[in-house]
C-alpha cells in the first residue's frame, strides 16, 4: 500500500473516531437501564439529563424536575425557573437535590420522574431524558426515556422509574 493511501486511511479512521465521540457527547441520554443494589439502600442523589432534539426550550419557559415515590411523596426537586434556553441538539445534566422523605431502592418500582414546563406563550419543547439515582450502598439505577413533547397544552411529562 502506498504512503498516500495509508495517510487517507488513517485520516478516515481518526475522523470516524472523532465523529463517534462528538455524537455520544451530544446525546447524553443513552444509558444501560437498571442496575442492582440493596433494597434498603436510600437515595443519596439524583441526576437528570435532558437532551433537546428538534424543538428548543425558550429561555422564558420555566422548568421544574422532581422525583416522587409511591403515593406522590416527593424525594427530590429542582426548580430552574426561567433561566436558560435549551438549544436543539444540546444536552445538560442537572443535580436534583434530595428533599423531604428518604427513598429506599426497594421503592423504585412505584417511583416516577416528572418534568414540567410553564411557557410564556407558545413554546413547544422536544427532548429525551435520562434519570440516574445513586444510593447509599454505592449502587446506581439508570432509566432512559424516549422523545417527549411538552407545550402549553401538555406541560408535564411523567416517567415511571420501574
């Protein structure tokens, strides 16, 4: 093989590697769902990744994220207010602070994540989501959710964590 052909092959391979890394960085909503741990382990923290797909969230649209366990008992909550625009193709990880009641890992089957927007006007937002819950035994649990559309008529997405 000629040195010119070798250079082209090396360039192509490097380009493919860089493209794969860029694609995975943009779509932070991929995951390996589930995870195992001790049933009595309690929630340490929650992270939610939101990946905007083809319709951005306007800056003046309020965003709230929370997690509740059986019976609607809130265990983590974050109000981002009307602080940031979420552009098409972007992803952002949010730490959702614990609050209220402790949640055991055994309560995951009856738990839900909620994402709510309160738009001023006609905002429509398309996104995918990923929840990562970390527990006191060092284990974590992941759940990914496909594309959702929220707007002024459908403001809240409810995502079962089972």
